[in-house]
């Protein structure tokens, strides 16, 4: 099918006011998970669906996840699918509806739930994470509808819940209960990126948070002979953590930093006064491990050190897991989704893209773990979760052109 790419791009550029309208509607509805004292995403989902009805989108397929904690009784997940000339594969863009709380309200220069427009920049909780990608995908599909263009392949705009607190009621639910993806589909997750639109994330490190609880015997600081210093014993273990860099020392230039990382981080309070030796101590370790290592190896090494310190210091050390995820298989650098994104980024932004890996934590890992290649990409400033979260309208429209370029198989 012949079509005029420039005309398609011009149509997308005409949607500036529509971007503001949609962002305004979505920002006004705090779609918070119950873990964050919210009512879920249903009100925001209904507002989006009403907008898409007016834009002549087809009827969506619903994959709602039951959740009795929210007024709706479910967490909304829904898919808009557009038929392409070649229906053997689908280009998916998956965005999430939920947001994080605004945090300390006094750090905001405007109401976080009232869209603020300053030139090309818009401010509000959720405008970047994840309404930037959501709005861009909507404008790309809308341009095809308005110009009566049939895409090269099927298009799937997937809107999911619960990304911010684990995805149990979002993409994880869909992957467990529905089969919507095929191995040859192109899956784009617009939930991370950089200001140039250069980085295509294809791999993540494994992530492991370990809670270290040390039990000794509390006593007066003037009589250490009557107790066992849990803080001292724990500090010995914390001091060993950096030795993991020497043991798990491989490098991979796909990542920045190129090595695995092992850092003692959170330290919980023990005794409130100076002249008491603590009988209990708690600290945490954050490990981000290259995919070729198994997390069990790291955990076993830390346990061996803890066992030795237990014997030498007369304490008990309990190690428990916080967040833990073995790295999913990476998306190949030459996967069709990476190639398609690279061509489009070069065309639209005149930027030479590169494939990268990150420290871990995107929802794409759940998709990759099921064997579906997925790429994470957006042109954003990474202001997510911060006060005065923002994004820029030209980048939303530019990203919409990226998706339109891919939709049309250019």
C-alpha cells in the first residue's frame, strides 16, 4: 500500500491540542494502587476509553484482573487491535495506567493532578510515567484512523494496570491467563528512555535485595564483656560486600556500569542512645547482577561469610529476600523490534540509536521471561517519580511518528 509518510507526520503534528486535552484528562485522575492508598485505575481507564470512542477506535478486548480491594472489583487491562495488511504479526505498544503518589506536595510548583502547560513542556504526576508513551501511541493510531490508512501489520495498543507495584494485576495477570502475544510480534514498552531518544533497552541485570538481621546481646557500652555487639558483627559482613566485585567480576559493555554491583544500602535504627551496645541490627544489600551469573551463587557467598561471622562473633545472622528477580533472557540486538525502532529513530530524530542494558526493574522483563522479545524505549527526560514531573509535547508527537513509522512497515 502506497502512502505519504510526510502527510502522516503532518497529521500527527496537528494533534498538539489533542495531546494537551488527553494529558489533562488523565492527569486529573490519580490512578493509584491500593498499596498506595488508591482506588485503582478504573476511573482513568473509563476516561481514556471515552476519549478513544470519540477518536473512532474499535471496541477493545478486556482482560480485567479481579481485585476485591478496589471499588470496581477489578483492575482494568484492555487491548485495542487494528487489522493490518499482513496479519501474521502484531506491533504492540504497551503502556500502564497507574501512577505513583505525588510525594511531598510542598516540593511541587503546581498542583500535581492539574496539568500545567508552559510552552512545549507539561507538568503533572504521570505526564511522563506513563502518559507520555500512552498518549504517543494513541496519537499514532489516531492518525491512521483519520487518514484511513491500513497498517502493514496488525497494531495492538495495550493498556495495563499495576505496573508501579509489581504488575500482579497487570501484564503478569495477562501473561498467566491470556495468550495475546506471538513469538514474532514486535513489542514496545515506552516506559524508560533518554532525552535524545537514543537508547533502546534490550536487557536487564538480575536484581536481589537482601535483608540482614543480626542478633547479639544488648548491654551497657561500659561492659561489652556482658553482651555481644550485633552492630559490630553486622558491620563486618557489610564490609565484606564489596569483595563480591572481585568474585563476580565479568564485564558487559551493554550495561552502564559494565559490571555487577553490590552495595550495602539501607541501615535501620538499632539503639537510640550512645551508651548501649545494640543486641539487634538490620541493614540491606542491593545487588544488580549481570545475567550470566545466577543469583543463588551470590546469595550462597554472602551466607558463607555470615556463617563464619556467626562463629567468630557469637551472633545469629538471618538473611531474607526482598525484591528478587533473575534476569530474563535478553532481546537480541538484531531482533525485528530493535531493527524497526532503530530505523524509525534514525528517520524521525536523526539519531543513531544503540542497544543498552539497565540495572533491572522494568515490566519488559516479565514479557521476555515468557519468550517474547520486547524493547523499552521513549524520548523522555526521566523525571518520573520526582516532584514537578514533566515531559515535552514535541517529544510525544515525535514518539507518535516513531510508532506510525513502525505501524506502516516503513
